[in-house]
C-alpha cells in the first residue's frame, strides 16, 4: 500500500463521517460565543476579499509551526487560556548502517528513551531513517535546519536519527 492510498483512505473516512475539508483556505478568526468556540471565519481564496463563516460542534486547530504565532495572537484576542507544551531540543545524528544492523533488521524505526544522569532529563530518539539521507530544510527568514529521509529505491550506507532532549 502506498502513502497516497493511506491518505485517500483517511480522507474517505473523514468525509464519510461528516467531516468537511477545505483546502487552500485561510482561517482568519474564531467565532466565539459565550466562551465557546462555535466556528471559524475563513477566506477560501486569498485573491478574494470575501470572508465566510463555518460553524461546527467541535473545532480542531492544527496550525503547525508557521501558524504558532497566529494561534497565540488569536488565543490572546479571545482570552483563551493556553499552556506551553514541552520543547524538544536535539541534533540529527548519522552513523554507519552496520552499527544499527540488528535494530534495523527487526524494526524499521527503533524508539529509545532514557533518563541519563545527572539531570535525568528525558532523552529519546525520533525519526530514524535506515539507509537514509540527511537533508537541509530552510524555513522563513532563512532559518536552516536538518531533517532525515529514507527512500524506497535509493539507499545510503548510513542510518540517521534525531536525538532529542525534552
């Protein structure tokens, strides 16, 4: 099964269960009545000035990295209490496949968690890519970070993974 087919199944499931999806749409504000989010105000196309409203029993905001500041501003505007989550700081580490051979044989992505001395902060691995590649990613304001990828038909001789400290 391909990732595209998995996404199609997910989309079909959501649609068959009454979820309406809007693409290329920008949420501009929340509709808040009696301290409850009732819906959103959105623009379906940036070329038009026309805003529309959508009401729902439940609203899920999944804004990602780019929308984090917008979400903070919207929550402040509507006096919605928020709590900061855990922040993970980490590195991407690359090592020869032969060191990870036993793990890669039995698990595509091994997950390791530890609480090392002396501080006992949570340390974990994330996003392991057997025979994968490290790649650069550039975000807004030229913030350059690294990520890792594995490909079905293209292999390296290295495994890379993130090591994160919470």
